[in-house]
């Protein structure tokens, strides 16, 4: 199981933690957030307006956050270099404050004992990303196409993509256009995709013919 520490317990940090516990494949061993009280961490871990209530148990005990019976060490350091990540042995740090997003700034985690780090954060010079998504449809870049290539190796290098920020709270989409090597009927293509969604790609690929919306 991969051991991970989270820096920043805003919404992204909380959803990373929730996803880790839901997957059962990632062990969250420590969280750092200098601005969030432990009891507030408990409350915010339980509720999310989009993903609803966390189905497990969350409580504070002996200065630690306890999720599903698993104790998580809590730090409250402003400077990543001062976080004693080494005391909570884990290889990865998820940097989710939106502040330490450059190589130099995020590298401070390595001084505290981390070995590797992942970074999420604001768009920097992409000014349109700062506009209100509730009032606009905003063109944006996305790593979706590259991620699909990792999840489905057969599509690696064959898919490109862009994104739009739209007035929905939780969405990602790929508009896929294929050029086939041989003729195929539309119904046959649908059948293959549906079979994949029920077989080796179950849980990764979904299929529906319902007239759904976002």
C-alpha cells in the first residue's frame, strides 16, 4: 500500500484523503494545515456538497484525525521545510495548498523528509481560469487525454483533448472521435464499448444510452 502525506486540507486535500480511504490502496499517514482546527477537520471530512456525506467514521482522538479507525498525524506548519514528514514515514507528499506550486517551493517538502511529491494548484498565467465558471464557459487545458492513455494503454498517444470549465460542480468529459482501420457498423461499436464497460473496464468505463445531462 502506498503511504501518502497531504499538505493543505482544503477541498482538494480532503477529497484526496476521501478517495484514498475509498480506494483502500493508499494509506494517508499525515496531514499538514496550519489554518484548520482538528475538530473542524473532522467536520469537513464528513461532509461535501458535491460528493455528499463520507460513509465511514471520522473523529478526533489524542491530537490525531481518526478515519475508519486509522490514526493520522496532524501538523500545523506554514513552511513545508519545517514539517517533520520523516516522523510520519511515507514516500509521497500531495501538495494541495495551491501555494507551493513551483519546483523550488514544493522542493521544501524534501527537506522535511519527503522523497517524492505531487503538486496541484492554480493556473498561473492562464488568466481565464480565474473567471467565474458559474457565469461562463471557459476553454482550458486538461491532462485527461494523457491519463486515459495510462489507464487504457492501448490509447496511449492516440488521444488529445481540451477542457471547458462549465457551471457544474463536478465534471470531466472526453469527446472522442475515432478513425477506424476497417469499416464497422455503429451498433457493433456500441456493443463492444458496452461489453468493455461490463468486463475488463468495469469501474473505469461507463456506458449508457439514456438521455442524461451533466
